[in-house]
């Protein structure tokens, strides 16, 4: 494998990691917003349930908040 291929693989891993960090922040922000609306803090199991519900769906912040409220509100 040449140096350019190694650089490309490194950049791809970095972009995946950076995208995951953005998604994790958005999820956390949406959970906090939902919690403010429903009046209680989600426990670990509830957060995992919400995560399973939205994973791979491409939902944005407002979608996640709405789904969270639908599930737990």
C-alpha cells in the first residue's frame, strides 16, 4: 500500500470519528431538551431505548426531541 492510500484511510477514520462526535453531541443536546419538556431525567435504559429507536435513521435534532417526547412524555 502506498503512502497516499494510507493517508486516505487515516483521513476516512478521522472523518468517521469526527462525524460520530457531532452525532453524539446532537443526541445529548436533544436528550437534554426532551428532558426539559417531559420534566424528568432519562435513565440509562431509556437513553438506550431512544438510541435504538433513532439509530441509522438520519434524524436531526428536532426529530430526536419529538421522538423522545413521544416515547417518554
